[in-house]
C-alpha cells in the first residue's frame, strides 16, 4: 500500500507542468514498486530456477 507521504513526495518530484495521466502513471509506478518491496520482505519471491522454469513454459 502506498502512503500519503509517498504520494506527496512523488508529486513534489514531478515537474510543474504535468498532466493528470502522468500523475496517475507515477502513482501506479510507486505503488508497484512498493508492492514488490513488500513481496520481497515477506518471502513472496521466485528463485532463479523457478523463474527459468516458468519462463520456459511461456516461451513455447
């Protein structure tokens, strides 16, 4: 989950002239990064071997 502070910091780092779509894209990006970090901290990760196995199934 993204915090209000993270949202404020993200908005502060954007240029003065920004579209609503760019703001939304930035917030989605920050949220995805946060989810990945949370997943990593909680052990919800794939090993290199698991990743290779899954990828080989998709590439066929």
